[in-house]
C-alpha cells in the first residue's frame, strides 16, 4: 500500500449509561498499552458497518448495531496512514469482554483525555468532545 493511500479503519463509539467504552491495546502490538476505541481495518468487500460488527465480535465477543458516523480523520502514524471513522454503536446482545485487549473501561466523556489514548483516537476525542 502506498504511503498516501490510507488504511481504512472503523472504530465503535459504544455508549452505555452516559459512558463510552475504550480498550487497552495488548503488549507486543504497535501502540502497546495505549487505549483506543474498539474496531479495526475494513476488509475487502465489507462495508464500514459490517467491518465494525465483525471486529466487535472478534475483539469483544459482543454483538453491536452500528448507527451513524460520529467523526472521521486521516492520521499519519510512523508505520501507517489511517483513515479512521468513528461510528456510534450500541451493544445488542451479550456484553463486551476483553478477548484481545489487556483491559476494557467504561469512561465518562469528560475523562477520556486523561487516558493514554492512541494518537488517532486522541485526535477524534479532541474533535468531538473538546
């Protein structure tokens, strides 16, 4: 993939009781131990909503319904350029569990920036909630 072509990535803005879910990345991965919204890359042939549903099943063991896009950005990491779309979503079945992350945390919106968020996720939070 050329550097100027971003990797298409979706993330879930999962809300419950006025809080939003963030996940801590595991050791051994890029941006290890930083916090992010759950999600991942869009596979060929998938819509953003389908990718988000698949990623939430794989990472969280959770069934979700994707609603509307909340925000999107293009962000350059040292190793990859991403086009990250944050989509409002809700859990429709079993609750999320940390299948691929070190930890999960439901956070008040005004506390999000107190976490060591991945830079692209931080940029989304700053755009949405500041």
